[in-house]
């Protein structure tokens, strides 16, 4: 009986998570993403609103690390370049955001090329890959992705 209740709770939790997923596009067999029109607009606006420095989205694509797939977003303003990653679920070739994800951001300082440092298929830090930099100054930040998800959901739902 105890095991049955545990299985039931897990299945119910999984169903709730799937109900809250948000489709932003599709992916082909080569991991190339095609945004839906609403998804592209929503990601662009949500990214801009997630940062208070006027950072705008330059490009976005899917990157694979082991079995985990991330929506990777490159953004910039006049002073800062950044790379953000948000975990996505791929279900039947649909790219889905979910509210419990984290948004991890790597921002340049004195380094002109900061990249994510990945360990065990997870983004855990960022590092400077530019040998000519004065310092190894990259800033790594982990944000609750529910704010980003909420913005995308409002824009896609038209609210």
C-alpha cells in the first residue's frame, strides 16, 4: 500500500509538471531548433525583461550536454556580453520550458569570451577562454527560472 501511494504521488507530480510545460518551438533530429512565432517573440521579450541593464537577445539555440538539453541564449548591451542557459524538456520533438528550471548566466568582465563550465552534464560555473585577457573575470549567476518562465507564459498566452 505504501509503495502504491508513493508511485501515485510521483505520477501525479509528473502530470502536474507536464501540464505546466510551455512549448516554445520544435527540434529536428540534428538538434536544430525552430521557434514558434509566439515562442521567439516571448523568449526575446522575457530575456530583455530578465535583466535591468538593457541586455537584448542576440541569438538562441539548443545545446546538448550528455542527456540534458539547454536553451542557450546569447545576449548583449553596449558593455556586457552574456550567455544564459535554461534547461528544456524535449517531448515528441517539441521544445518545452517548465516553471521549476534555473536560468544560469555567464557574463564577461575583463574577459572577452566567457563560456560555461559543464560537469556531469550540468552547467556549474563559467570560465574565461580568451588567453589574451588581462584577468579571468567571468561572472556566474544562478537565477530562479520561474520569473523567466512566467514572462514567457504571459506573452505566449497573450495576458
